[in-house]
């Protein structure tokens, strides 16, 4: 990766591809990177990312309804905990699950997931 923005775009590509491959039709993507939105909205000003942005756009056409929202890093604790566990343990693949039992998570991650779930309920 040449930059954090490029890494963020590849992460978004992976997320979009996973949602498409699992036939999700209505998806809200969240990212803690403000640069992703800037690159996607101003592609002409970011020609170095044309290829990855094109791949993301192709995948997005296969999702019926979607949005990309900015999330403060503090509000994105579950995603950060997953990313840290994957990179710390040198796992080069991860997975997604829908309605996975909370017992599948390690204790620290379980606490983060439950905290975020309760925060969502409070909204």
C-alpha cells in the first residue's frame, strides 16, 4: 500500500464485495476515513485511485440500496477491534457473519460489540 487512503479504499472494496457476495440488498457502510468520501466524490482530482474506485463502483451497482457514512473512530470500536485482532495475529483473511452468536467473539471484542449494540439501541 502506498498510503492510508489506498488501504482504506481496499478495505471498502473488500466490505462492498462481501456484502454483494452474501446477497445483501440494503447496506450502510461506515468508515472512519474522511478521505474515502473525498476520493469517491472527486475522482477526477485523484487519478491514482481510478482503478480501485472503478472496482468499488462496479460492486456497488450490484447492491440495491447503500450509503457510505463517516463514523468517528470512537464510535467504530467493533470494527477497530476486529482489524487489530486480524493484523496483530497476522491473519491475512477475515470473515463476516450475520447474526453470529455473541459467544463467537473473544471477551474484549464481545464487550465492545455489546457496548456498540446498546449505544445503537439508545438512538
